[in-house]
C-alpha cells in the first residue's frame, strides 16, 4: 500500500495527516475550518485517496496559517506515499464542471514544483473563508508534493462553485496521475530515469 503520514508542529499550527493513495476515498477531516473540511472531504472522495487530518491552528488570528500548513502536509504526505514513483501514470488533466462553472486542472508529478493558478472569484469570502486561501492551499501542496500544477477557471459566477471545481479537478487529476500504469510496471516514467 502506498501510504504517507506527516506531522507538522509550529508556533501557529499542529497538523497530522495520513494518506493512502490506494484507498476508497474515505475522509476523516477536522481542521476547525468548515469550508476547508468540505473541500478536503470532496478531494478525498473524488481522488479515491483516503485522507485523515487533524489540525489545530491560530484561528483567533485568521484561517491562513492553518489552511497553508494543511496544504504543506498534504503535499508532503502524497510525496512520501509515492516513493520513487515507479509505475505511476504521472500526467493527468481534467475539465471539471460545477454547475455554471468550468475549471481546467493539469498535473505532472515531475519533481519540479510549479503552480500556475488563474482563478478569479466573484466574491472575497465564501462564508467566513477568504477565497485567497484557495491559492495558498494549492501553492503549498504543489511545492511540497513536487508537482507541476496548472489550475484555471474558464468561467464561473459563484465563488463556492469556483472553489469546488478547482478542488474536484485536483482530485480527479491526482486520481489519474498517481494510478499505476500496467504497461509501465516497475518503470520510472521519465527519460532521465528518476523523478523527484
């Protein structure tokens, strides 16, 4: 089984996360941020990655540190679970509709952390959640997982739908990219002979 477990403790947050890339999409999420819990639950479901996360953060300040650190730990746990990446599909992309919104997410498990994030939100907040934190989560994940990640919302009128299409797009891209390719069993999917 391809699993990862990471704990990160700072003066601002304490986050523990486990992932199982060969799971069924089970989620046990407790971040203290309701909207982020919702996004992580759907990320688990649609990627079929089992995710457990417990986070305590300085929410009396704001939700920034907690959201960013969860992205960091998620990236580190996925990287740990991938190991040397033998046999993975590596690349994936998806167009993800969410009602009136359409987002495109493309992913390369390359070892080169890059985020291109072209997403506009119609409003600044989704409930109490600052929409700028969506990008912070994706940036932290891409950097710590060592992936190239392109996220672009082509159109959308509802901020909740925009965020959800981005997270679901990441989920479906991850699901495809981490999948083991039977035709490439035991191979590193790179002409360099290594990834990461």
